[in-house]
C-alpha cells in the first residue's frame, strides 16, 4: 500500500482565475515544499450548483492522487480533453479552448509543472486556431449535429450557415474562406 504524503500546514499555493464560455472558475494548487503540486481546489462562481459540487469532488480526488504519488503526467494523459459542460473559449494562451473545466485544469497544470515533452499533445487544428473574431458570436443550438471528424457537438459561428467544431476546428456549411 502506498503512503500518503501530506502537505505542510503552511504551504505556498497558486491561484488561477479562468472563464470557460462565460462561467467564472477558480483553481488553487497547493504546493509541496519542493514546488510540485500536492492539492487542487476548484471553485465555481455559481455556489450551490451541481457543477460546484462536482468540481469540489474532482479537486479532492486530484489531491489524493497527487498525495499518494500518482504522477501528474499520468493524470493529465487520462483527463486532458475530457468533455462536459461548460466547454468553450478561455482566452488563455496555449489553452484557447477547453472541452471541460477538468480539461482546462489538467492542461494548465501540465503547462505549469511538466517539461514540454511530457505535456499532452494538442489536437492539431486547435493548436493553431486563433481566437474568434469579436463580431463572431458562437452559440450552441438545438439543431447542432456531431462533428464528422471527432464526434463533438458542432457550434454555429456567426449568423450564417457556418458550423465549427470547438474540439478539432472542422467546419461545415458556408464559412467563407
């Protein structure tokens, strides 16, 4: 049985505020004395919501995994690009689009704490996808279909007949270009 390594009572931490599709979220990572992550707290600005409860549970599980010695790379390999709402544009360099709050957290932690060769591979089109133009309004609608390339739900881009996959950047319809 593995031994749990608890953090000291007083420890350094990093807090990162981020937004996914308009949802305000907060990530706090408590650090071991050597600067490696040892605990994770996730908070949603919407207190009392189902999302807030799930994020709290995910933070506890993530913390226990780190304290019992599960490598951060193993966690990021399994949880990167996990898909559930909220998903959307973040405006954060290197993580312009997150497929879920968990996806954002593990990819941000990989950027912050792992060497480049151990970070999750970006989905190729998303690696170079520019942020949407200010005049473009991306909105999910009830008539969206799954992407033919990756299966993610397509989103309407702008007012025309253009659909964009937020996961792999595939387009269908008249997207002009």
